[in-house]
């Protein structure tokens, strides 16, 4: 079980947002924290501390007037920490190799693969051909509906018809190296994790899974370890003092 760091970029700035509040219209979101430091600062910090496998996420849509600046921040961070971090946000088979060449260890993909409510296996296979299974992380970020967790796309705004369960994980693991899974309804709220989701995910051990969403105290990290049997990695954003929260980053990085 390892701590995976993050750099979320929105409107050209490193931020921590309430995940369920993100809207393409007007590039709006409820902000927990807006950093005065750029993405390179955080990439250099994670490099210095030897933290690998974290994720950089561009939260603006490709058509946004802010996308270019957000992408610029992301590319500079990748260059600062070559092969140390993964990147997501608007990744396709066309541009995936560019991000790998820019220094990403993996590309993180959701919307390109989950089209019109279903898995687009044509796009998924194109992605594998472009960069190889070993460089792909599938983001199965999900929200609960009718008692089940469904994959959501387009910056967590659209529900797909794909349920996150063991069968889905097994099927999709043939095309990727890792999974990144946000519990979107608790993301950025520091109110505790999606325990049912964590328990279910811990039953799958074929490839690594990183969980994000709601962990905000050392006690909750221990609870995560207990529920997951130490089989999954985790990430924390808004709750860290690094991003305006109360949980000491130094304490988390030293213990995990």
C-alpha cells in the first residue's frame, strides 16, 4: 500500500476541487484550494521525496479557452519529473504518445474509451497500439446510482451504463497496466471514503488499483488499509496541508 501524490490543474492553476461540482460551462467548479505555486513546484517536490506513480490531471475540456495553459503546466511538470508521474485529461490514441515522450510514465484515460455510455473497444485497442498496455491507466471514476457504482465520464459529469464490479475490472485489465478509481461523490469533501467501493475493489488483485476520494485523516488511512487489506494504493488531495488541508503531507509521505 503506497501513497500516490497528485497535481490537478484547472484554468491554468493547480487546484483542489469538489469533484461533483465540476462543470464545462463557464469552466466552473467549487474550489477547495487554489495554489500560488505552479505544477513544476509540486512535480519537483514529489521527485525530491521519491514518490512515484502519482497523477497529473488536466481538468479543463479540450475546447476550453483555458485548456492550452492547463496543458502547458502539465507538460512542464512531466518534464520536471520524467517517468515519475502519469497524466490524464483529453488523452486519445492520437496524442497519447506525445505525453509519453514528454515524460509521462502512463497516460490516464476515461472519456476516450467510454463513449455513448459503453466501452468503445475500438478506441481502447487503438490506444494500446499507440503506447502499449504497459503505459495505460484506465480511470474508472464512479458515482453511485440505484445501489451500484457506475463509471462517469466527461470530467465526471456523465453516467455511462458500465457498472464497476469484478467482472468489469477483469475484462478491462487486459488493456491496461493499472486502474485509477475516484469515488466522485466524496471527492474533495474530506468526509471519508466510499467504504463499500473500497471493499469491492480490494477483491481484485490482477493489476494495481489506486483509490481517490474522501480520505482526510491518518485514522481514515488506517481504515482504508483495514478495508482494502493493504492491497491498494491511495491518493489524497484537498485534505493535505500541501493543498490547504489539515493532514500533514510530511507525515503521510514518511509512513506510506
